[in-house]
């Protein structure tokens, strides 16, 4: 029998028990530390998601990692993510941890330099504008590349409507 098609009852039971235990641990830790632990908010959150997946897979499928070791590793990841979330409330640390939102368009004007910074093309921008039902560039008040990678289009066909400065308070312009 080749390795790829062999599965004993004992290894099957071990995988089932490990999967159930790790699954319950992920649910418990997410409830304790919050849903943000698995969100796509920043590069730290992305790293968290990848690390959680890796630990889950290793714990379930590796005979060299005990279930309790995997659960402890998961707990520590969630704990560190929680600490980082607290650190984000301190302004100097927030700048280190999070990306800043970046303005891509303002008052119908494309900011080419900023598009290059985030490695987007005019085709990408045009696609996002179409998706947001923009009919004309003059409708665009602002386009923001958000910290989590989303592109937000703020537009209005009514030229008399002005965008509140508060909406772009934390957005980097250059």
C-alpha cells in the first residue's frame, strides 16, 4: 500500500479528535478575543489568519505535534493579536502597525503618484469607479485606498454637495 492511500482506524480517530478539539479551540479563542482575530484589517491580521491555518493543519495532521501544543500555540497567537489590537490605540504604535489610508482621487482628479504607491493601474481604478456607478469623473469627490486594501469611492452627481473634511481626516494625500 502506498502512503497516499493508507489510512488506519487509529490515525482516522486521531485526526477526527484533533480536528474537533482544534475547531472548538478556534471557536472559543475567537469568542474570547473577538472576531477581529480573523478579519482582514491589516497586515498583522493577515499574518494571524495564515498562522492560525498553519497551526490548525499541523496539529491535525502531524503526529509530532500534540493537540494540547497546537491549542497552546493557537492561544498564544490569539493573545498576541489581542495585545496588538490594544497597542493600536496608542497613536505612535498605530502608525507602525497599520497602513494609512491613501487618497487615489480627489475632486475628479486622479493622483497618479498615489496609484503607483499602491501598485494600482488606471484600469483598476476605472473598474472600481464603474462598480460604484460613477458616470463621470466630475462626480468623484474622493477615492480612498483603505488600510485593509478596499477601495472606497465617494461620489455624487450633485456638484453642490461638498465632502466633509472629517471624512478624509486620517487619509494621507501624498
